[in-house]
C-alpha cells in the first residue's frame, strides 16, 4: 500500500475516511483479533467506554483528524506508516478509540438516549401526519381549480 500511496491520490486516507463515516460492522472484529494475542500490560489500565458515551462525537473528531492526515498524505505518505505502527505496536488507545467509535453497536449506547429516540420518532410522526394533511389539502384545492 505504501507504493500505491506514492501516487497523487492518498487511497489509504480516503478509505480511512470511508471506514469512519460508514463504520462497517467487520472493523471491531478485526481490531479484536488484532489485540487478541497482545499481553495485557499492568501499567496501562484498560479504559472502558462510559455508558453514556456519544459515538457521534468520536466520529466527528476522527473525521477531522483523518482529514488532516489526508492533507499531509498529499505531500508525504503518512497514513500507511501510521497504520503499520498501529498494527505492529497495537497501542491500547487505538482499541479504546474503536470501542468509542462503535459504542452504539457494541452496547455502550447511553441509557437516556432511548427517550431521545422516542421523542425524535414522535416528532417525525407528527411531521409526517402534517405533511399528509397538507398534501390532501393541496390535492383538493388543485382539483377545485381544475374543475
């Protein structure tokens, strides 16, 4: 990938942006497998994702950072060596970052977000009903004008 990275378009950074924005389901499993045989270091406490963590905040921050990496990548290939560092050294912060990025899919979603989701669903339902009513009124008025 480093050879491909020398081309004018930094493909690795683009794919990293895709992975952050779309969050494919296979990434947490790959990261878990990457860290499966790494011995736990007693000096590094395992960080757990707090129950109320907002994965969208992490997603926005990751998008900003990878976008900056993309800009650096245009001049100097940076993303592939950084990826090699992550694969070889397996820093604990990367595993924690993936856990925070996939917090909603891994069961770390906030318990209070259920009420917010219900409120949003109710709001959308009200908007939908109002839109249907407006459409019916418009159709009636159009039919009167055409008659």
